[in-house]
C-alpha cells in the first residue's frame, strides 16, 4: 500500500481549525453527497425518551434567549459500534412486509415486478456486492447467521487438532466473544485452556502489536499450532493488522488462519481471495449499516469450498485427512467437513427431502438454516448504498477524515493535552477509528458533557473513547463540532478535578 501523508500537516493552524475550513473541505468532497443516503438523528432525537423522532421545537429558550439547536443534526461518530440507518432501509422493509402480506409462502419462489429477489434466492442476490467489499469471488462469500455463530461453524470445519498440532493462537486483547469461542472449541475437543496462546503487547503502556511481534509468537508455537484466529482491525485500539503478510507467514508454517473482520469490513479495502485467507467472518451492523444484531457474513476461500464428485469404489463413506465423503448409488462427494444444514445443500436437492446432503460449492455450502429475509432485506439496503461508490474511494476519503481528526486532536492550547491517541499514527495501520485514552478520572465527566451536546462516540472503561468518522456519512463539519465540544469538555473536567483536589486538601488540612 502506498504511504499516505497527512495532507493537513502544513496548513496554518488558525486556518486549519476554523469552521470555514471544515465546511470548505465538505464542499470540495464529491463523496460528501452520500451523507444524504442516511438518516442522521437530531440532537432532540437523542435527548427525548419517546419512541421515534422528537417533535419539532420552535421559539426561544427562556433561559438563554437563543433559538434551541434541537433540530441540528447530532455528531454521530459511532459507526464502529452501530452504523446509521440508510434512508432506503425503511422502503425495502416495507416491500418485504407487503410481499409477505400479499404473497405468503409464495414470496419464497415468485419473481415480482418492482420487488426484491424471491426469498429462496435472497442470499445469492447480494453475493456480488458483498464480494466486492471484501475482495472475494462471489462464490466465496455468504450472508448468514451472526459473527460468533459463524466463527464456531468455521472453526468446526477448520480447527482440526492432532496429537502434535492442537493450539489456537489469538490476540490477547481480542473481543471477549472470540476468547469464549476459542476456549469452547478447545473444550469441545477435550483440550485444556493452556492450549490457547495469546499474543500480548510487549509494553503495558501501549496496546500496539507490531507485525514482527505477531510473527515471532506464531513462529515460536508453529510446530504445535493448528489454528491462528486474529482480528483484521483491533476493536479497542483501532490497529489494522497486516492480513496479507500474517496469512502468508501462517501458511509457510502450514497453519490455518482465520480472521474476525467485524471492524474491518466496510471500513478498509480487503483482498481476501488474493491474500489466500482460509476463512473469515464479520458482522453487518457496524460500518455496513445493516441494523442492530443483523445477520452476519463469512468467507471461505475457493480452495476449501470445492465439492468433488467421483464414482464410488465401495459403499463405505470416507472421512480422512480433513475431507468428508457422502456416498450414494450414483456418485461419491468429497468436500471439507462441516456442521451441515439443509440451506447449505444444493438447491436442486434441497426440497426433495431425501436426507442426502449435497453441499453447494463455495461458502454457501456452509449455510445451516434458512436466513431471515427481513435481515437480508436490511443488509441489501446498505449494500445498495455501497454500490454507489467503491471501497478504494471510501478508503481515500476515510484517510483524509481521520487525518483531519488526528491533527485537530493533537492541537491543544496550553501544553500537553489530558488525553493520548493510542491508535497507530501510521495511516496504513488503522482504519477510520481513533482511540483516545483520557487521563484518569476524566472519562465519565467528559462523556456526560459531550453527550448532553449531541455527540455520540463509544466508550471503553476505564478511560478510552473510540471515535470513528464513517466515510459514508460523516463530514469534516462533524469532526470540527466534535473537537470544539470534546476539548471544551476536557478543559472543564480538568478544571473541576483540580478544584475538587484543592477542596479535598483544604478540608483535610
């Protein structure tokens, strides 16, 4: 990847920090029009406890004699936790509901004018769009289940421990669900927790994991390792790992490698096929804006998704060396073992009820159950927004937005700021997110202050805020407003802490 230089580093500070500069950058950015594809909650929407949008307010605030800013769009920088709703989502879901209401079970099979794909084929209908986002062949991806469930299904197929090679290597600060999944896979194979190897940061003061450190831990345990499972982007620090190099290193040691791409998909360009990734899984509700808890997705490299047919030599099912066989009177099928279900069976045989599993070639053969058409409809709405641009174009915009955010954070009047950016400063080692570690005791008052003013970011106890300008809908103006409010919150919280400290000293004297 070409080195990205911060385009804002040499701009005069007074110009760079102005409101006019932010608005000018938005005006020059053609992709800023994509913001119109999303519903941005107003500050009133976030503050009100009633269901749905808040009622409009007019007139003056009696206390301040100012027009309230309730109707102003909130500053939503939390797409790394839950993406905003595309405007077309409601339209698509209404079509789904109308189809269900008017066609019933025939919605599974009937092609409808001005409608969406029949539900039986809805998983195939979004393969091409999904494949473009993750850099895969359409046959290598499928939208199904949810993230941890997909990791379990994939590990059931790809984690094949032997007497000599049985360890699983994960990142020490990985999302807890990945820890639970890996440990339960070990327990499922009657292996002790000590078979889980964690890659931890060398320094207790920084979450950073250099590629060299990661590779060294893998090399150290290579002879006894069966599987490496890592995040594409670390959820806490926002570090973007070198998926290509790490995958290549694992394969040199004959180790299967899988990736949790929850924070990478829709955030950074991926080339899962070209990088020869064995498997990957992700959710569709962060940067992909599919809705809370919506159906996830997975990738299986084409080399692992093949279904080979041959004439049986005998009537005994074969199952050896990680290959599963299925014999009938006509042909013998050989394919990677997996936990199977009817939706992963060939569509021509799916409804015959013959109890003869014929897996679909590729990732679709790993499906288990009929996917939720409601979920698939919601994901389709977001993917249609992604189809208006490319991941490379979004990445270019994202690099600039995050570079702008970074320099604005680093500009602090009056010495050292009461916070530190713990995300790598190298743009090639991060996505949209910057993680900000506040000085001890500041998180709660800062968060209370900014939320009261319509800022939405993600917190991680005890002292980290994760701020993510999503390139599909965030703007320089969002970031400018965030910086003004956030730094004001920091100053007031620091001053308040000092006053409390002085008061405590006086009271104790």
